[in-house]
């Protein structure tokens, strides 16, 4: 047989440790160009592939480091526990495992900080925690942040990344759409600025509520944004859909978002918008 003719690789006898140790977790594969990349190289490049420019998703802490002036971020200490309204056996276990893995308590972090000296209220979602799904705690934290912005008359910035409402919390998760929307109505009535930043991906109940209600809606390049997935929409309406109809570029062309901003320019862009809204000059 041909298998018998294949010689095994010979390990030199003078090598006391023939094993080749490759550090675990040090490499990542780009979904776009399929290149194997050193994680530290990607991180130092703002979580962007240095080979093709593909945008990787960002951890909350990395996003805060990118957007907020050093040592100015103060997280809201709300101490809200995620409940299990449907009494699913695996849900609490999954939450515990995710908290240990990500270092996050929930899929959003909210607080105050400064962007180039300008005070803001900022909320940042993280896809690493149940795909950034919106449950009761996420909805309550975002609502609190909105109400805090109204009380202190501060601009509000929300970075969205989400698969939608959290199915493990049933209809209660859907109620967060109405709650966050009602809170944003108060912000609008107060004449305060709300900048919504859509990152990849932003879907479902998040898109259908607070993510789409910004006075100014920004997006990162090539972010996927929509309500339902392409296959579901196609099956529902029974028609062929335009190529790339849920990309940030398509949505910009059709007026759903106001501007696509590269990650390196987000802080400057948001700062300029805040200053302009205050009646100053950038």
C-alpha cells in the first residue's frame, strides 16, 4: 500500500525537547483575507487587519481606550443583576462562563468621560457577551445613561453591536425597545445631542430602537446593519435583494446613516460634532 511507503518524520536524537511549542491564543485568522495574524499586531493596529483592512470587533475596554481621554472614564455603579425570567436551566451557567471569559458583567458598559476635554455620557456594547444581545439589564443601563444625560445636560454617545433582543429573556427583552425609545424622547425634548455609532454587526431590536434614533448616525466601514437576516427577509417578501443591501455603504447611499467614519477618525469626528452642537467652532 502507498501508506506503507510514506516515511515518518525523523526527530534528531540530539534534540532534548523535540516538541515545537506554539503559544495558544496568540494568533487570529482574518475572516476576509484568511491571513493568519499575530494578535498583538492586530491590537496595535486598532483591531484592523494590516493585510486587507478588515475591521475586527472590539472589546469594551479597547473601545474606551480609543475613545475616552485617559483616566476620565467613570462607570455607572448600578449593581443590577441579570435575572432568569423563563427559568432556563443553562442560562445562569452561560452568563457565569461569559463573565469569566470576557471580564464583563453584561453586554454593555455605561458611564461618563471626556472626549478631547468634552464631557459625555457613553455606552459601549460588546459582541463577546451573548452577541451583544439586549436583555433587561442592558436596557436598564442604557435607559439610566440616557436619563443621566438629560439630568446633567450632557451629550450621549452609544456604540452599538448586537444580534438583537435576548431570546433567553423572552418578551421582557422586547420591552427594552420601548423603554429606551421613551427615554430618548426625553433627551430629544431637552435639546441634547445623541450620536449613535453602528459597528459590525448591529441587528434586531437594537437596530429597531435606540441604535437608529441618533440625531447623527455614524457607522464603521463595512459594518453589517439591519433588522432580520438576508435569508429571512428574502423568504418573507419572496424577492431577490440588492447586493450588499445591509452594509454601511449601501445604507449611507440610501440615507439610513449620515456618515461612515474610519476607526482612527472616530474620536476626532465625535468631538467636532459635540463642539458644533454647542455652537462652537471645531
